[in-house]
């Protein structure tokens, strides 16, 4: 079952970002300040490895944006489904959308028993 | 009660300029691409100045200036460097009220905190590092009669510092003071949410620093932070923020083989043992205040005591009193000296906190007080305010495991010492913790057993210079606020000197 989804507004923003930056990826952050933000990078900019979990792929038109999270964090998040949304905002580490005055945000819901 | 006039209003102690360029080489320099971004105050949501939108070209220019200044500053005697730091401290102290109002307008925090904590701590931090650099000594190791190893501390050169938005001035000072004391030149990038107050400080102290020793480049992380953090011309990167960016910075640093210091947050447990409630006395009152410290700085503190663990034998009564204490927190205009909790620093931070309150409710956590956005009316309706919120739930819930970075505490109970420690340490992070007990042995053991870099025992949220601050586990690398931070800004040079006139006899 899919663990990640996208709002139409977030999909629109991904279309804009892909037009300027090429293929994209998300890595879900943790910790303070802009922690808990899904960070959007050019594909491959952030190197994932054995310490990461691939949560799923977001399909937008003909392109796909993979979503990653650290495996340690996934242990605490694995019972929730994440929908990537976007709100007006400013800054989130080196995430690509910040200069556009927008930032991605995760909205969560509990996975139901069939999804788990 | 005093309410300070807002910057820009008549009678205000501070005036922001309409626009700030980059501070490079001791002067203000427009951005290479000529672009600026608007900066709102979280108090009302209205824009009050615009800021240079830096790019790689601006970072390069700042690095040129820093490299031009680094050698001279590194060769400056420690007495002279310490004098500069002390003069900066004096200048901040003499203008404390002005900087406090500037900081409150920038960040949204209550003026009583900037007046009593942020700025006095900044003053003391410069003085502390002025002191420790004078007291630092190298080492001599006599290897044998004729061979001596001399150890010198040398500055790294040019360092990059990326500053968070929760204490824009104090966190900049935490990083600047040790770096400058150690003889480095700095290129500093403030957070794009709080890019302006640092310039009020820089204008105030610019004449005290040789040009190029401190350079401030503003802009967005991806446009200015990344070129700085990944530059081959920096000898070290210091960052406070979150884990994904922390990893990315380590990744860039690995490409350049340079060190990093990282402070990446936490999910700090605040543990109340049953003997706290043995009397209803001053200590009990202090413990209740300790619980309520989650609301300090609107919860936007990496060490926010955002998990309260209360022993089951006192759970109901203590929590009832703690909720009452929380309900007494006065929310209002951040420039009013009676206000205890102000605005969240940005709209996206507000949205994130509300999304966490939502998932907390979905997971079945019970809201004991708060749980909503606060509309304070009038001009404050456009600002970003959240009610102080107490959740009751279980440590496996997301609100117990992620730093919400808002005025939200998640409360649960424990049965005994082992249960307390198991829950306290059941977290990815290890930055701060609190332990409350009248029994010194229990407090000591718990303090040692909690896997966190800073454990407050019978107090919370004190940040004096001379007490090391930094994280275990995923909370980061390095210790700020203490002499040991000099090690993170210095190389060790060893001169190994032979005083023997004789050949070894090998060749």
C-alpha cells in the first residue's frame, strides 16, 4: 500500500521545480528548526544509503519523485501515511522550493489495519 | 507594564533600514544578481524590510574578503583578539534594549526574554571566549632528553557558519565568539526566516572588527547556504538545524575532507520523580515552572522539554497543577513586557505545529489544554500564534518522537526508575533532558543514565557560557558554549624538535 501521496498544489510546485532543476527527490527531515520538513533536492543531490528507507514514489504526469526517510526515523513513523502538501513560507534547509516563497509540509494520517 | 514601540513607529528604540545588503569586507555590498526578498515580522505578518538574496557569486566575494583577512586576524595577539571581543560585548551591553526590540520584532519572541536572556547571554558569551583564549596554553611533551614536542593551537582559517532562526542573534554569537577568539575569519549565513537583526548588530560593531574578519551573506539555503557549505575554500562548517540538512552538510564536508560541528535538535525528556511532590513548597513550585518551560521561546528551542515524564504515584495531582500553571502563561504582544509567550517565527512553522497537533489528536493523544491556533485580535491577527498545549499520550506516538518546535508538551507516566530511563532514552535524539528529584542520588544517577549531552538537574533552560552544550545520538557533533569549542575551530600544530647533535646511526 502507498505510504506517501501528494496534494494537487504540491504536484504543481513539483512541475515548476522540475522545469528548472530536472529530476527531483525528497528526503524527510527530523530534528529541530526546519525538522519534519520534506526536503526537495535535485535527484541524487542527497546521497541515500543503507541508513535510509525508500517510502515510495510520487507520480506527477510523466515523472516520478522518490521519497526517502532515515531508517531510524522510519521506526517511529512507520504507522503513519504522509501526504506532501505546500504552504506559503520561507526556507527549509537547502530545499529547492524556498526561493519561491513556498515550502513543502507533510500532513499525516494513521495507516488503517489494511494498509499496515 | 511597558510596551515598546514597534520598529518604524515614533518612539521606537530601533529603526530597521528599508533594505539590507550583504556585509562583506567591512562594508555593505549589493547582491551580484541585484535581487532582494521581503522579510515579515511574525508579530503581525507584515513585511518590514528587504534583504539581499545571495548567490554563489556573493558567497565567493565574501570568501575572498575572509581569506584576505584570515591571516592577519590569526596572527593578531590573543590579547588584542580578546580586547575586540570584550569591546563587542560592551557595545552590545550598552545597546541591549535596542537589540532586544530588534530581535523580538524579527523573531516574535517576547521582549522579556530578549532583554533578560538572549542579549545578556550574548554579551557574556563574547566575554567568556575573550577570557578562555587568554587562558589557553599549548603543550610541551618531553619525549626524551633530547627530543621535545611542542604543541600550538592554530586557527583553521576561514570557516562557514549557518545560523538558525530561533535565536537569530544568540546562535550567531554562540558560533562567532569561539571562531573569532580562535583566530578564524568567518562567512556567516543567517536563516532566511530571520535575516535582518544580525545586521543591526553588525552595523553596531563593524568599526571594532578588521574588515573581512566577519562577513554576512544572506539568502536562501539552496542559493547561498549550499555554495557556502560545499565550498572548497572553507576549512570547517558549523550548522544548527535539522537532520537531513545536517547529513547533506556532512556529505559536502566529506567531499572536501573538512570537519563539521552540527547541532540538530532533540526531543528532550523532562523527568519528574515522585518525591518532587513530597511538599507543596518552593521546590514544588520550581518544578512546576520547570514543566512549563516548554513554552519558553514558543517552544522553538532545540532542547525544548517537550516530553514530560511524571511518576505514576504523583501523576494526576502534579499534572493537574502543571496544566493550571500552563494556563497561566500570558500570551500577547511580544513587545509588551508582561507577555510570556509570543509569536512562532514564521507561517510555515505555524503550519507545521498545527499539523503535529492534528496527528497527535489522530493518534489518540488527549489535549489537556490549548491545541489550537491563537487569534490575539487587532494587528496581531496576522501573526503566528499558538496556544500553549499539553498532550497526554504514549511515547510511541509521533508527538513524543519528533521535535514539534512549538509550545507543545507531550506527557506520559512512568512506574519506577528503570521505566523512566527506558522512556527517556527511547528517542533518536540526545540533546537535552531534565531531572527533578529531592534525592540527590536519584537525580545524579538519572542524570548520568540519560543519553543526552546536557541534563539539567532541578532546573531547566539555563544556558550559561562555561557549561558544554551539544548532542548525543542524532542530535549532532560538537560542544558549544564552552572552552572545548575552541578545539572545533583550531588545528593542533606539533613541532617535534631534536636537541641532539648526533646522527641516529641508521644511514
